[in-house]
């Protein structure tokens, strides 16, 4: 699994990829004019990374307070349920690491493997 990110002005773009990398899902989290956070997800069927992208966008937005766009595309042939659970936990842990790193050193590295 790989997380890459790039600052776009004050905003953040994150990509979650693994296996055959692609874009199957986009999640966007940001603050509306009324101060409430809104998260939207767009998924290209039959992709199933929408929950991961949603969690990533919500987590990073809550941590660093900027607009966050997360794209995701993970393709691993013949993946089992146990492997999906492992990928999910690894991605969640990576997002937590990224949030922590961006809070401490916002202009640091741009890739986590």
C-alpha cells in the first residue's frame, strides 16, 4: 500500500494506491460557509474503496482543518476477506501517521509506503 500527498495551496490531495494503481473513488472533505464539515464521495462502479477514502478525508480534515481531496485505487487480484481487512487496517494506520506527520511538519515527505 502507498499513500502519496501534495499540498495544493492550503488544501491537501492524498492518493491511496496499491497493486495496480488507478483512481476508482474520490472523497472531498471541507468546511461549508456555515462552518459545518461536509464530506462527499464519488465512486466509479464496481470500485469499493469508497469507505477508505471517506475515512481518510474525514480524518485528515479533522486533524489539520483544510480541504482534503482523497483519491483511491487499489487492485489486488484474488484478494481474500482477510487480506481486505489487513489492507483496511494498514490504510487507516497510514492515514493516522500522515495526519500526525502533517501536524508536526506540514511540508515534509510526500510518500508513505
